[in-house]
C-alpha cells in the first residue's frame, strides 16, 4: 500500500496511467509501430512494470480500447438525457465533432479500425461490437420517437441508424485527412438537417392541418 498522502512516482505508474500513455503511443505510431519498449520509455518505467499490469501488448491495447469505448458511450448516453429525439440526434453528432476536434488523440480508434482488419481479431471484435451498439442506440432512439409520434413510421430506423453512423465516420475520416479544407461541421449539419426533416415530415404535415 502507498503511505497516506503519497502519490505514485514515475516508476510506479498505475494501470490507468499506463493505459493513457499507451493510447498516446498507439495514436501516434499505430499498433505495429508501438512496442512495449516504446511505451515503457514514454512512461519512464521498466518493461517489467508494464508486464505487472498487462500480459502483453495485445492485452494493453485491449484495455486502452475498452477504456476509450466506455468513455465515448457514457458521453453519448449523458448527452441524450432529458431531451427529445431530434435534439438527441443533433447532440450525438456534436459529441462526435467535439471528440474529433479535441486534442485527446481522437484518431486512435479510427486508426485501429483500419489497422485491425484481418490482423487483430480481438481488437476488430471490440470495435465491431462498439459500432453495433452505437447503431442499436440510434435505432432504438428513432423507433421510440416513432412510437411517440415524433417521427414518421414510414422509414426504417435500422437504415437511418446505419446512414447516420456512416455519415459521421466518413466525415470524421475526411476531417483527419484534410482538416484545413474539409468543412466538417457544415457537412454534419447538412446531413442532420435533411435526415431530421425527413423523419419529422409527417408530424409537421399533421400540425399544419
């Protein structure tokens, strides 16, 4: 145990601190370009200190991905509390934009999505399950709004969720590739305006009668 009032020194990094440092390395160099030696050097610890917490590099990467996924999903959940479906769809997109424009290595998950295809089954599964949960969250949000009469029922919620996810991910990737010229916020806003207008069309017509 640590003596009361004493914080861990550089050579006594916690599991959480090592995970954050590993994320920095993975975000900069990718999985293949990151070694335990590099992570240990950046953390100022021995490789043994890392192996005390993690079995190997795959185990460390898995923990890093799980932490980031959980943080993102928690943020999306909180963003939708107490607001209607149209606002929730906009707020989720705002969270994605805020995340992409942050300095917290947002490219980490995008880079892993591309790198892990056919190379890392464990990480690929984690990311695939994250995307499935994200689409399911959107699908359920839309279906519930349809049941309440906020959105029209003549549109498939599963398809809208898939299109929404594709639009956000595609825009995020273009932003990373061409931050100076790609109009990230404008592209997302146009997609949302058109999608929400389509979802609300029948409701709007009924109110006009």
